[in-house]
């Protein structure tokens, strides 16, 4: 990288503004981190949760110099905790692996990594309401969107009746979801990209300093979607699955069938926006 010698001579406000631009916009993941169940993927990076951990670390900006570190620390605030007088929120929140700190002003997505279908063990689900909690967290983060796994909706599509494993009946879920205008829905398993970190950081796709290893991309953001896939196809890089090869049209059709099954032709139904999740793993995974 070229050195910009005049940077220290810029007015402080300008330097601070530049540091702020280097802060990552991240996906805040809410999940149980049950290693055996996470995504159903068998890659070491999926199982050891190291990647999720990297996604919650203090921004890389903190390592540049003291001034930059101040900016990073200031953006890095404790994760909001629901009041104990709302047990539906507090109970579920107490069951997830807490994200210790977040940048509420730069959170792009609050992603609920939970679905009844993942619940194959008897000790699930935890008490409380995962979706209500995710909606509450997103409310604390101006400008963020909520993202869900398509399997959450699919489960309600096929099981309309309340059971131990489902926090809501179909009607209850409709009522809850109608409170927001739109939700992002990740329509297939997360796509892992492996390979050289410097190459990845150069692309800017994972934040200007490469410190936002989890990204959600809407299906209609074609240019951005292409950039991720092209990066994964480069020599020395690995893409765990190619969204353009697994028929994209089928996934989108399935989502629209699900929406129809869950909401019917309700005019007040929230908009469900299809998306993909990309996860960058810097490790040289054995299963690669
Ligand atoms: Zn990996």
C-alpha cells in the first residue's frame, strides 16, 4: 500500500472522519453456537465458531495508532440487554452466546441464526421468543435490517400448529412479522470462501480493513453478488458452493411459495427479500 505522508498534517476532524470510514459494517449474529448443528456444515470453520468469533472482535482499526484506536473503542459499545421485565426477550437472550460488544450504528444486519428445524435435540428450544428478541435488537440499531434463515419460515409453512419446538403458531408468527415492513431471508446454507487474507482484504468486500468476515448480500444486488462469487473462483481461493450453479431460480421460487403459504395474499405481509450469506475463513481447512 502507498504511504500517505501528509496524513498527520490533516486537521483532526478530517483524520477522525477518515478513521470512521474505516470501521466495519457487520452482521450481528444471534445464535446458540451449537457446534454440531451450526449450518449443518462439516467444515472446521463452521464447527469451531472461530469465524463468528472473528466477526465480533474489536475493529482492526484499533491496531493502527492511538487516535484510530480511540475511534474504534468509541464505536464498540456493550451489546444491548433487554430489561428483565420482558421475559420473552430476556429468556431467549440468556440462552444465546452473548456478543459482548457491537457497533450499533454500523450494524448492517441482525441475523437470527435459529430455526425450529435445526432443533433435533430434546433440550431445545430455550425459553422465550427468538424472533421477538432479534426484532428488539434490530430496533436498538438504527439502520439495521433483520435477517432470518429461510428454514425458520419453511418450518412454519409445514407446521402451522403450535408445538414444543415452535414458539409460535402460524398466526402468531404472522402477527409478529407484520410489525416490520421487511425481512431479509437467507435462502441457502452460508457460502464459505477460503484463501489468502490479503487478497480478500484488497477487494473491500469484507470491510475496508477486511474485518467483517460475515456478509449478507441481497439476491438482487447482482454486481456485489458477482464480486463475491468471482473472488471465490479465483486461483488459490475456494468457494464452498456456487449460488449461480445451484439453481437460484428454484431457491427464489421456494421462498415465494413459503411466503404464500405463511401469509397468503395478505397486503400487510412484510416484504421478504432473498439473500445469500458469505463467510470468509482465513484458515487452511483440511476439508478444503
Ligand atoms: Zn475454514
